[in-house]
C-alpha cells in the first residue's frame, strides 16, 4: 500500500520538474562596450578629473596638489614655454587631469583647452612631452537672413546668429557700407559654414562663403573666391568681379558713431560762436576701444602733444596720411610698418576733448580733407585671366543667395 501511494507523488514531482525545465531561459548577452576615448587617450586607463581654471589657480598649484614634482613643473614652464605658456591660463577655461589608477593618484597627463577646438597636452609620463592638438571638426553649410530694425548686432541676436557674424559682415563690407548709419529696412542674406565638434557641439562660425547686403536700397553681393594659384589669396568680390576692399577703411573703429564731422565752418557756443574749423571726423566710442589703421603704411609720429593728446600719424604713400587723436594709449612706434586693420592704440580722452572718442584726420597731398568726400582708390582687381573662372564659380552661390527668404 505504501508503494502504490507514493506513485502519484513521484509522478507529480517529475511532471513539475519537466514543466520547470520547459520554461524559457533568460539569455545572457555580453555587450561589447567601446572604450571611451578623448584627446587621443583611453579614459578607462585613468582616473579622470574635469575642472575649470578658477581665480588664483596656477599650473604649478594644480599639478603640485596632484602629486607632480616641482622639477617636472619647472621643466614644463621653462623648456616648453613656446608651446604652452603656463602663465597665460585663463580663468574659466576647462582642463582635464588624467590621474594614475593607484594609491598615488598622481597626475600623468594634463590637458588645457585654449578654446573649443585647440588644446594643449602635457604628458608627464616617462620623458616629458608637450604638444598642441585639435579636436575633430566638421564644417556644415548653413543659410541665414535678417532685416535690420535698429542695429546689425541686435538683428543677429533676434535671429539667434553668432555675434561674430556681425564682425564678419562688417569686415567684408567695411569699404562699401557705413555701418554707423544703417537704416531700418536694410537687410542681409548669408551662406556660411559653422564648425562642429563630434558633429554635435557647435564651435562657432567658420567662414562666410557668400553674402548679400541691401543698404539704402542698393544691393551688394559678396563672394569669397580664391583662384587655383598660390599667388592669389582669398578675397571678396561682387557679381562683376570687383574687389570689395578699398585702400582705406571707412572708419578707424568698429560699431561706433560719428559725433562730429569734418567742418571748416564750425562755430561753437562755448567759444562765443567764433569760427573754429574742425579738420577731422570724431568717432565716439567707449574708452579702451581698439583703434585700427585704416590702411597699410609706416608710423611717422607716435607721441603725446598739447590738445592732440596721445596720437599716431601714419604715412601711407606719397599722397595720403592719416592721424588718430586723443588715444588712451598708443601701441605702435615711429618707423613701424602697420597693415590695414592693425590695432594702433585705444580710445581715450587725452588732450582737448569733452568725451571719449578718436578724432580721425585725413591728409591728401599734405592738405587735411574730408575722407568721406574723397574718391579713394580700390584695391587690386581680380586678374583678367581669372574672370571667366570666377563667373562660373559664383553662379550656384548667387542662385542660392537669391533663393533665401527673409
């Protein structure tokens, strides 16, 4: 009886085991996780510390706190100062420490980001090495447009465009558009490239390939062109292949305003309305604003004298001279050769002046004249042998610009 009674129980137990074995089993799948790499190093090999330079931080202080010897720090600061000047680490810039995965946790590699693209590597392992490198960058073409209501910079902000776009456009049209007197309704279109790191992180504006600026109803095209020749550098030309550059910039400061024009019949109330000719053009700007040489030339004077205050005078050729008055400080010396757009000093209030500005004076054949009434020479035109190639080059760009909507 006992044997017979056990049979159902054995059957049930066996059946239960079969049922359990028939249940689907979870499969363990090993994932191949790609190692994390940055700056050319496998981060898994280190303890990674990301930080930013703070007030009071120094290269030596950071590394000393992370176990690096003073001898190594001194060697970097002296032997490699041309590659990496440790004194010029800027507050707010990011840096990365790749530390040893042991009890010492000593920094083996120090990485300092100069900007979003360029960085410096200080490899402290074995023999010391210091080098600069760049993150992988891709360039994506984009389009933009805008209608100016008050200022170019405000329009850029409203259109969520880089502030450097204003600077780029002002450089392209510096010789043909007076950016101090833009009108509501002036408009622009641009085809440009933007830099991206890892295809996702914007590194800012790269270059403007083509632009259209309508100022006071006058259309102005600009196309960036470089012929297949080492002798011809990239430059901007209009649809007729005319170079947009001129021998002289329209103004010695960017984004300022004319507070007083050249006027030989000027009378001032403060001086009893006596005739006091103004032989310059005053550009009002905040103290410290860079003052630019409006053309290539040689500095003939750089001094502080009387009502002129700190001033610089530049001899451009046998015909033209320019002078820049009331500077806070001068950056160039007599005999120094300067190129168009070079910073020669900074806006100030030295000499006879009621507010911060630069008085810009312009000589032609030894006589002070109004620069805005001169037929100033253009830069060298595009050589004739490149005209046909240029005309073919701009066809798709012009069509693209014309199709951009505001």
